[in-house]
C-alpha cells in the first residue's frame, strides 16, 4: 500500500535533519540558492505529511516497508548539502558539478513527495496501492524527472526561461507599471492583455513587471517569460516550460495529450502563485490562448499583443510617451552625455513630435542624428513633417526607414543590418554565423573583428541588441548574440522587396506546411539574382521542395523545425555557394537524411550546423574538396568523423583549417580521425561536458595555432604529445576543472603567447618546465590561479597575469532558439 511507503518516525527525523542542513546552506551557499530554496519548500511540505501517514499506518494496521534505500539517500543528501555550504562563492568552477548533484537529490525528493501526497489523499479507505501504481505510470509517461544539469548555462543553448535583465531607469513606465500590476493582482482577473502598436514598449513593460518587487514576492520562482512571435507552436512553448522547471522534456503525441499534461504541469506548481507571460501574440494566433486558460487558483496570464484581443479577460492599452518623457528618451539617444547642443530647440521638438511618442522610433531616430550637422537634423524634421497624426505601422516603418538611410555612407554596415532578416523573428542570432556570412559576402576578416565592430555600430544606433554572454580575450565570439526587434526585421524585408525580383541582393522565403510561393510553380520561373538566400520551413513541412533557380547564391541559410530534413534538390545547382547555415529550432535535433549531398558543392567553404544529428561517416562519405571551416553547435556527432573503408578523414577534408564543436551532447573522446587533419590551424572543442579524453595523436596537428577546450568540465588531462604543437599561440583550458596537472612537455610550446585558465582547479599543478616558455605574454585566470603563477612571474620577463573579473550575462538565455 502506498501509505506503507513511510517507514516510521526515523524517516521523519531524517527529513528534519536534511531540512536543517538545507536552511543552513541557503544562508551560506548563495550560488545554489535557487535549488536549495525549492528543496526547502518541498521538505516543509513532506514532513507534516509523513506524520499523517504514520498515523494512517497505525489505524490501517499496515506493515512498514523497508526504507533503507530512501534513508540512505536522505543521509547522503544531508552530507551533500553540508558540503555545498562550505564552498566559497568565488569557487564558481565547482558549481556545475555540485548543482547537478543537488538537482538529482531534488528529483528524488519530488518523486517521493508525489507518492506520499497521493497516499494521503487516499487515506479515506480507497485502494491506495492502485493509486500509487497509477501515479507511477503517469510519472513514467510524463517522464517528469529532474534532469541533471552540468553547467550554469544548462547544457548549451537549451536553457531555462531566464527572466530578461531588469531595465535601468525606465522612462515613462512608472505609471503603466503600477496600473498593470493592479490589474494583474485583481482576484477576479485571470488573464490580462497588454496591447499597443509595435515599437510602443509592450515587451519592455512586461520585462519590467518581471522584476517588480511585489510581483516577485507574489509569484516567486513561478514567473515564466515566453516569447511567442508570429507563428507559434503550442508544443515548443510547453516544452520550454517543462525545461524551465527541470523536467525531462517530453514528446507529445497529440494536441489533446499536450494540453492535458500542460494542465497537470501547472497544477503541480500549486498552491504557489503562477505568472505566465506570453510575449508578442499576433491576432491570428489568439486561439492559442484558449489552450492555456485553466481554472487554477492563483494562476495568472499576461499577454502582450498588437491587438487588444478583447475576448480574453481584461485589457490594458499602453499609451505612447507623453511629450516630456518622449523628449527625455530622444535626447538620451541623440545627445548621449552632451546635454548641451547647438541644434535649434524647435527642430528638436518637431522631430520628437514626429516620432509620436514611440520609444523605438525616438531611440533609433535620435541615435541616427547623434553627432550630425544641423542640416541633417532639418532634413529629418522635413521628412517627418510630411506624415499625418495617425501613427500606423507603415508610418512607423517609414520613420525608421529614414534612420536606416543614415547608413547610406556606410554601405557594408547597412548591408549587414539587412542580412539579419535571414533569421527568424524573436530568435537570438549567433555572431559566429554572421561572421561566416560576412567573411564571404563582404570579404570581412576571418577572425570576425570587423563583423563584431559592425554589430557594435548597429547596436549603438539602436538597430539591434547585442548581448555578450561572456567576453573572450582569445577572439572567440561563440557567446556573442544578436536580437532584432521584429519591426526592424520587417523593415529589412520590406527594403529588400523594393527591388525587382532578379535584382534583389537577398531573398527570404517562408514555407508553411508545403505551401511554396506561387512564383516557384511558374513554368518560366524567375532566376534568383541575389547572393543570399534564406528559407524558413515549419513543423509540417515534408521536404517537398520546389525547383528554385539560384545560380548566384553564395550564402544559403536554412531555418527548419522538422525532426527529419532533406536538403533541397536545387542545392546541387548552386555552383557559387560558399556558406551553408542549417539551424533547427526546437528541443530535439533534426536528422539530415541526404547529408552526403553536401559534398556535391565544389565551392562550399563553410558549414555551420546547429542542433543537427550528423549520420555516421557524415564527413567522410564524400570528399569536401574546398571546405575550410566546420562549426557544429548542439549537434550529435557520433561517428561523423570516422573513416570509411574507401575514404580517410584526411582525404575527405583535405583543406579544412578550422573546426569548432560547441555543446556536443555525445562527444566523449575526441575522434582520432580528426588528428589526421594536419592542415588544421584552429581547433575549438568547447562546452562539451562529456568529453573526458584527448587522443595522443593530437600531437600530429603540428599546424595548430589556436586550441580551445574551455568548458569541458570532465576533461581530465592534456596529453604529453601536446608539446609537439610548436606553432601553438593560444591555448584555452578555462573551466576545465578536472585538469589537475599541466604536462611537463608544455615547455616545448615556444610560440605560446596566451594561456587561458579561468575557472581551473586551484589545485592544478604547474610544472617547473613552464619557466622555459620565454615568449608567453599573458595568462588570463582568476585570482586563485594567479596566486599559483606568482612564483614564475619574476623569472618570465614578458609575462603578464590578467585576473579575470567574472562578468557572465545570462540575459541571452531568455530566448534560446525555439
């Protein structure tokens, strides 16, 4: 019987001791505060129930079950919690390892709690054994098990719905925030629709609400911020909610099945209050809201939309900024720190009036005029004065268009802005993907310096949001991401469509289900003249491609959502194609069925795959004659680099000079085949949390100049053969916390200039042979590692120790590519 699962007072006492340890640890181990807070809440719920079940056992005269296993788990849990409380907050490299253990403990407690609660509800004499059996089966079907996470960014980009960063000194939103909060706290209201035209600040206000003190006190850890966008899928939203709370992400068979388990998920959070924010619901997608509308106490939904969606509960309409606030926002962008200006005040007022109080327009227009002569300001005034008082979307786009025209004297920067529309709306865009594109389209430098500079310029003009999750002094930009307002994306698409079909520089194609554009079906199909082609396909697409004529395309961006994906047949006719970017949006990777097709493109130089399952022998099934660079992010690699009976890796990839593998889920050992690629100059294996070993054959890669193993938290050692890499200039082993010793052969790296050791173990052994690294200029590390280097500094004249001030920005996680 379920009630008999509780085995006496000793169990209650054990839980009590664990609770004491958790409370103690919360006050000391701040880096684990969120996990411990949840665990404390669970324990406080469990202990009273145990006492009730013990009394129930006596009344029903049910035998006690053997509880040795759960008792042992509780005892080990107490030891783990006490150990965590002794970890200094500066030892952040220990967090992934212990966070995983704490979450595993939390999983056991939750599972036990669910079973005990079910038993308590059945104490009226029903067959509790059957109840628990059903519960266990339901848990098994749901697979609601807490998933162990090994790093602060939660297994790569698949991360929780981290709340957006709070705004600093928001202007003109104090009153709307107060009014919106009152509406949301109304007990008679379950859903509030926050509506306003695009660019008016809906999302900004919603983000501000997330960090309001009273809102956080009421909803605690149950605040979910979900960006929905124009073509949402219920499945992707629900999967993100499950992931956010640490549950295994399920695959749902039907919509009914999905809605049922969504309701069960939300009820499992009760009686705690829940706030679900659905950002950017389009009118044509309002039926989605019906799926979330459950009768659950203290469950609130906030929706942001361009439409008021009047059939859904209460509505709050956000008004444009008043004249005073509009002037402040504009001047902050236009004049920066220089509050005194020689621009005529009347000109400024007329421009501000022309922006009609829309924060987006005020910021973009203001920044475009910053530092410009008065004549440019007057021209802007005249352009804005031509429009009426009703500020519709088209007019706002025209207003923003005039600001984009300010980039006419910076053609490449403007083209870079236009290229951003190649990626889906409201999704983070990896800077590394843009670097690949722009290196070929505009001959920008391979290292990405000019590309990143262009992104900073666009960010300074408020045309994009550039988020740097963490700066990398080695010149690696895998933690740089771009977000673009959907209205600015529409502007770029509109601008591109103004040219005739044959003369367009870029072509954006969206395929919903199998509904291809009409021009694709014409007998005399027009030829795509642009150099950039981007194609979006949704979950219902069956890879039923039309025949697109695109002989001039040099960059192909494929954005997909299906579990299997076939490359288009016309792919083989793109003789000028140099860059291929394939990104799967969703939780589970896509499988490219005709992967060898990639080898038919003779000029292909760069391949970037994100969330793709690469088949066995994928990169050795054919020859990739001119391929220079491979980037694999969140990919299942398997045997992708294994040699076939006829083709060796060195023959399949004869000109490959750079390979980047980031967040691979199944990379345990670096494939020996990669060590045949002696022409490699850059090797980056980062955030591969299961990587434990490097082959000794890595010493064969004698042309390597840059090697990165950062974030490989299980990597135990560097092989002694690494000393053969005589051309190596940069070595990055940051956050490789299991490496306890640098090999003696490191002395042979006579060209080594930079060594990155941020987050390494403070017990790592530095061999005396380090003194032979006469050309080593920089060691970038944290304070503890700096102390280990101190004895060597005086003897290495060129060496400078740079102590890293950890600056991790998690704001990019609130949107993770779904």
